[in-house]
């Protein structure tokens, strides 16, 4: 009988220790946030590409030419950040950094930036945003080798990239349909391998900004304008995500909502973005969980949610705020227009910078 009781005590002690270790590991998770912060150089504001690890800033550029970060990921202790630097001609050059060491990606003189970086089986994938809407022969890089998704002489932009467990590459973005009438320009689309799947009809401008593949389900976040090619006027932008090609609208056609990021965890769908309130002149950071809206600010100032990441039961959102509501201060004070780089953990805001310099947080990753 004593041995049985001792066995039970040992088992209970094992469970307690296991739970304690689990909580300790969770508490020790590191938060990585990528973005930029400006500094003065020769009396000019120059943006410095940087990331923050647990709130501590790491600068990736020297601040002599503008640079910024758009995406961050961590693998086996190595930190990968994608963004852009600027050359002496003022052209934006796609760049990524591995542990602060830069790799410049060739675009043959076309201004662009690297906007998404992921790793899969030690392979590095980097997608590109074309700033000039010129025809390019690259849509993403795999290990610095350019890959084109174009089937014809079309202009596309890849905003997000994902590689599943079978090493199938998925890319999400937009396709310039070139109607030439100045009314409809882009259609949201994604690519599975090199096969393009168009998500929106030709009656609306649309864009796909983020992709997440969960087993056999493909989730893509973006937005659609309520503008109609057949005669309607621009009433708003509808926050949208597509699951396996089927659109789920998160907002109505009367408001202006933009989606920046999507994450799926334990069957729950998290979508980050912001709403532009035209009458008030403000923007409101928010995210949706399974279609339910959660506002991250009171809506009195300016705020945007640029990236979302879920770690266990914790929801992390990276973005930017400007708490200033006084138009005169915004226009005429030295720091009035400056944004603050922030992230939210379960709705609680953590500031990464102050209003002395303009800053923004564009991507978040928790490891």
C-alpha cells in the first residue's frame, strides 16, 4: 500500500514539475519585432532598418541612407529580416539580413522591396513588392535565385509567401489586369507552385496581403473595394479573407477597412488590419478572431495593426500609433507627426519607441 501511495505521489510530482517547466518555457518566449526608426543625418530624417528583441533595439543599417524592415522570422537561433535599403540613386533595393549581415537582391535597377521572408528546411524564401509597376523577371527568391510566376507579360506583386510541409510554395498578392481605363487595376490572387488562382472578379479592385496554409486549408487575407466597374462609386474597402477560395467578408461596404496579416492556430482564424474613419480623420488598429472584431485602441488618434502572430493562448500584434489628436500639433510641432512603434500582447500595448523619432513595427514573430 505504501508503494502505491509513493507511486501516486511521484506521478503527481511529475505532473506538477512538467506544468511548471511548460509555464517557464512559455514565459521565456522571445518577441521579435521588425520595422524602422528615423534619425537625423545631415539635417535630414533618415529611416534606420531595425528589429527589437524583447524590446531591445538592433539596428541593421547606419542611418546614412533610408532603409526599413518588412518581415522577420527566426530559425535555429538565426534571425532573418527582409526589407529594403536605398542606393546612391535613391532606388529602393530589396535586402535581407541574417544575423545583421545583409544580402542585396538584384532587380536590375527597378525600385522594389523584400516584403516577406520565411525559412523551410534551411531554404530561404523572399518575396518582392514592385514599387514602380514595371515588368520584372522575379517574383520571389529561393536561396537568392530568382523565381518568376508570370505566365505572360503581366505585372504582379507578391505580398506574402508560405511553404507547406510538402515543400509546395504558395504566394499571395495581386495581378495588374491592365484594363487601361484607369478604373480597375488589380485583382487579388494566389499561386500554388506556378498555377495562379484569381480570388476576386473584375468588378472590383482587390489585393491579397497575407497567406497561411494549415494542413489542406489555404487562408488568404486581403481586401476588396466596393467600387463597381459598371458604374458604382468608391464607397469603401471590405476587409476579407478567403478560405480555399471562398470569400469571408469581415466588414460592410460602407466603411474603409484594410487587412494586413492572417494567422491560424488551433482552428481559430486571426486577421489583423485597421479601419480608416474618414469623417474623424483617424485610423483604428484592430484584429478579428473568427470574424469577431477586437479594437486595439480607442480610435481617437491614429493606429494601425501590421502583423499578427499567435503563440499558445497569447495573441501578438505589431503596429504603430500616433496618440496625437490635435491637428495643429500634428501639422506644426517637431514631433507631432511622428508615429510610435508598438506591439500588443493580448490587447495590452508595449511601446518600442517614443515620439522623438518617427517609427513603425511592421512584422512580429515569437519563438
